C-alpha cells in the first residue's frame, strides 16, 4: 500500500511540474492579440506516465501473488521455514491466568464428557478411559487423589440425557405404486424403545412397521411390543414422484442411547385422509386401547380400498421400504449418508435409498460448569487449556507448530463438541479464537492461522448465522 501511494504521489508531482513549466514558457495573452491554437503535448505525456504507472502497479500485484502462492505452498507442507518477526515489548500480551478452582470445574466437565461418551469411534480416536484420564491429568496438572474425588463425583451425578436429531433429506429410485407410474411418498419415523441384544436381533428380522394391523398388535404379549414407540413423526406427502425431497427435521428424546432403535417407514399415500393429522394424534393418546385405535386409523388412511382388515399385511400396495438404525451404531460425529431401503419380509418388494442426517447430543448435563456457563464458553476454555499444554510439549521450534493435537486431546474435544451440539461453524470460530489468542504469547505457524480463517469461510452459512443472531437477541430481550 505504501508503494502504491508513493507511485501516485510521483505521478502527481510530475503533472504539476509539467504544468508549472508550461506556464513559464507560454506568454500571457493580451486582450489586443487573439489567442492562437497550439497542440498541447501534456495529455500525451500524462497518458504515457499513466501507462508506466499501471505497469508498475501490475508488477507489484504480480509479485504479491507470487508471494501468496509461496505461502500457500508452505502451508501445505505444514511447517514454517523462517521464524516470525519479533514484536516490540510494548505489544506483548499477558493473558489472564485461570484460577485453580475454575480449573477443577473444567476438569470435572472433561471427565463428565469421557464418562458419558457415546457413538462409534473412528480410528484416530482413543477408546479407553484410562488413556483419556491419564492425558487429562497431565493437561490439568491433577494428582491421583484429586482425580479420584472428581471422578467419584461425576459417577454419582445424573447421567447425561441425550436427544437424536433426524433430518429426512430425500429419497431416490422408489418403487412406483400408482397407475401413472409414480408414487406419493411420505415417511413415518420413531424410536423403538430399548431392547436386549437378543430382542434387538429378533426385531431386525421381524422388520417392525408402524402400520401393522390392530389384530396383529393385540396378539403380542409384551407391553413393550404393543407400545413400541416413544414418539412417531411424519413428513409431508410428495405427490407423483419417485425421487422425493423432504428436507424436514425432527427431534427425539432418547431413553436408552445404548439400546434404542430408530425406525423409518416410507409409504405411498393413496387417499385424501390426512395421514399427518392421524400420526400427530398418536402423541396425544395415553393408554393401550387408544393407541390401537389410532394405529387402525392410520392403516385405513393409506390403503387404496380404505380397509385394514382384508388380505395379508404384506399384500398392501403402499409400502415402499423401511430403515432400522440402532443408536449404538451411529458414529461419534453422526451420520450423513444414504441408507438402502429394506423390505418388511421376504415377500415384500422394495427398492431405492433414503438420505438421512443423524446426530446424538446431550440436552442435560449434571456438571457445575454447565449450569452457569454456555457450551461455547466451556468448549473454548477446554480447548485453550489443551492448546497451551500441547504447544508447550512440541518437539520442534515453537513457532513451527502446526496446531495438531494428540489423539487423546482430539477424542475429548470431539466428544465435548458433539455432546454440547456445537455446529461446525461454532467450532471453527472457537478454534480461531483460541489459537489466535495463544499466538499473542506463544508464536505458532502463520499458515495455521490462515488455515483456521479459511475453515471459518468454508463453514460460513449466512442463513444459519442470521438465525443464531435472532435467537441470541430474543434470549437477551427475555432476560431483560
């Protein structure tokens, strides 16, 4: 920027000098002598100087672009070749040191996260409590006795309460059930309550459906079998399509995160009865007798002949497939994938896939810190503590650190972010805040800071950010 200003000033000085010389050379016209027209070479000179000016600017921009490419190549290598410049002493930043009592509360939060972790780990995650606790004790400088006291407190606290967020995105290649070569598909989904391992296998083989006939339901001996769903939700009906797009979101509170099962049916809607209204009433009914009545009502609403009592249950022409997903098989970070539709029995014929996004997170945590601080604030404190420890133990020049943490640290941070339902954008912003603040006292590789900013840019969603701001504003107004 300084170079550009110097160039601009140089051009202006040359223009002014030319005008001054021109004024001294040309005689001042008198009223008695008319002016004669003479070609002025000044515009041509200014044009030439402008061309030269922009050529020099272009050279500077080209040089900057080459420097940027070199920095990007250096960032891909993950290391800085030269140390960062030293800052003036007056620019030094001294962070506030966290007190021991606050560290103990943060340690309790970390231990609570480890004890209540769920989800299938990936290869880079640590799976044993002992290794995770040993790492956390080093990070927080915690002794064996202090650790045992806090661990016992966590084990005696209430277990974390989980919820499952389900996004039914779309389906493709469904079977045509109507005469026009299309279907009118919609989804019914709910949580099948916890089963023992043997019951779970039997449940998978039976391929439970929300839509089986009332007499079939009444023949079951177990109350858990008769009333299998904690909540049933339904999507909109998409008319005349084999590739429906729903993009609808549902939330289910989970009783047993280790044994419950998510079940989803896709059906072809064949009459004018509102299936959505019938399904919503399921959640208002208490008692076995009322539940059976509404199951019968739903069954009637989706059969072309309007009857639920004739023919075999698998001869119905409106079943398009189902999906069964045990909650204990969901990865730590959740699912975002296509699931193949399954038949209810060997006589059912189905085809196609359904795109679902699933995520487990906690809605209630029994820790002292979670009762007074926000999830964002807690995660930021936890990451800052880990970053400070990790940077102090790097086996290279401190300014050459690329910000990577060890597997135990990554495991704890991932579980805490997932359990507290932090979005990718929130996590990216927290990482930038922690690393940039740490950089003010302990230099890190500048390519790391650039990478963190690019992650924020990649995760930035204006619609989601606007919604978060509206929610924060509404909450602040309510508190006032």
